[in-house]
C-alpha cells in the first residue's frame, strides 16, 4: 500500500502513513463516542516509524487534535500511531475494519461489519 495522507479541517496539521496498517477497527465505547461526537470511531494503527505529521497539535488524554479547528487526529507513542481514518484525504478509503470493539454499546440500527471480528468490550 502506498502512502495515505490527511489533514485537519483547517489544514494546519497534516499527516501521512506509509505501508499497510497493523490493524483497522471500529470502536463503539463511550470515550470514542464522546470524542468523535458520533456513534463510533473508525481508526487504523501503523508502526510509529511509518507515521509522520507536520503542524502544531494539542493533546487531551493522549489524543492529538488541531488547536485551531478542533479536528481529532491521532494518538501516538514510540511504538505505534492510531489515526482517525475520517481525516484521510481520499474517501472512501481502501481500508476495511477487521474488528469491532465495545459492540455492547453499538447502536441497534448499526449492523456488524461483515467479516470483522466482534468483541463485546476490548480486544483480548
């Protein structure tokens, strides 16, 4: 897979990831719902060495966001980077979730992603 790029709404923060993600998921937990303002978060995880970002971010609880427009962007440590896939430039993305977590909080009108592993709470 080639590089995927994205940015915040105002464009002050940009990012790129190279190669294939380690995993792709959807989370329905309360934290992700509150952070995204939506019913779930769609994310991908890459090795930290395959992730780069430019621009100033602010942090809340380990999560990076743009201080100008407020877009939620990523979480990163020395090992991996978790990217909010809704910020990618090209949509739809070529990425498909392989698992869903916290499905006990999934809205009843949302159907499980076909072929994705289902976890009542966190992956174990």
